[in-house]
C-alpha cells in the first residue's frame, strides 16, 4: 500500500460544494467538499467519483491526519483534507461529474455509514466575442453579422439591437444575424453577448451601413445625366433658349414666334 503525505492550505477563491444540488465551478478553482461526520469516534473517509466513471479517488483515516491512502493517479497532487473538507485543487472541465463521500465509523458503538453525494459542473469562462461582417448592402440585399468566441464551455450566444442612443430594441439568438437592407429603415448599433453559467462577455459595438448598392449608384447616375445636360444648356444661344422656355410656358401663343 502506498502512502502519500499532503500539506494543503486554502489558497485563492474556493467553491464550497453543497450536497444534493448542482454546483458550478470555474476552471482553476479550488473545490471544497464538506465531511459531515458524527460524534467523536474514529472514522475513515472515502472520496469517490460516482459518474461519469465510478472509481475511488482516495481513503483517509481520522487518526492519521496528514496521510491519504490509495490515491488515484489522476488526483495524486490535487486532493487533500483540510479543516473538515475534502479539497480538490485546480479543477478542470474533465472534473465535471458526481462525487460521493463515505464515512465509516469504528469504535465501541456500531454506527451506520454516512454518505453524501455532490454534483459539480466545471466551466471555462467565455472570452470576449469577436464579430465579423460577412456581407453588406453594397453586394447583397442583406447584411450578415457573425459572432464567435475563442474560449468558453457550453457557450450561448445572442445579438442585441440598440438605437444610436443606446436603448435596447430587440434581441436575436444564435451566432449569425441577418439584417434586411430594404425593410430596415433606421440606423442601429449591434453587439454580441456570449455567456455560460459562470461568466458573460460583450463584443465591441458594430455599426453597419444600410445603403444598398442601388442607392449610391443611382445618385451617381443622376449626377452623370444632369452634368452633361447643364453643359448643353449653357452652350445654347440666348435667343434660342428664350424661345424654348417661352414655348414651354405659353404653348400655342403667338408671343413666342421667332422674328
């Protein structure tokens, strides 16, 4: 039998894991599982993984305070007991699962085994969302915005549509947001929200142009027509120009007859 000696102290933030409920932990955090024993008799503590795979992590005897027995290799340098708690240090996403603490008493009085069950989910915090404009009104009838995150576990993503003054108008679920260039009448600002049970993050705001390709081209084409017409008007002699204007406003009148 191999014996491992540990000297653990509470460091940084720790999660107090409660029995018979779901506990959400952050990657790298320390998890504390309470040992709820009765009386003053000596006792043994067995800490087990129940699911997704069942195996014993370690056994500890109350009369040998610093010794853990039969420590599972995956937990050799991460588990210990301190002030009535089983400590699991530097929790990772793979530590998500169900755990049990069994307490067996030995002394003059026979006692039943005490058991506690704990459920823990470990999440990686979400990173700041990154946004990209995949299409615009110059080349398509829609604007398509995409949102993604580089880090995070079980991430949910949605978009928020805000007025230029920052008032929230609508929300849209999913990573892609499609904006119709025709039906969208006002300019808005958009931002992407990424979240999971232990964190959330917001992207930088995105402002898009609602002018379709036809609109700016139409203005340019109008200018192209008006400029040559203006030049042509300037090139016409004054008497002819006066006659043309008179014929337009006094059609059928003899006032406009050329002399």
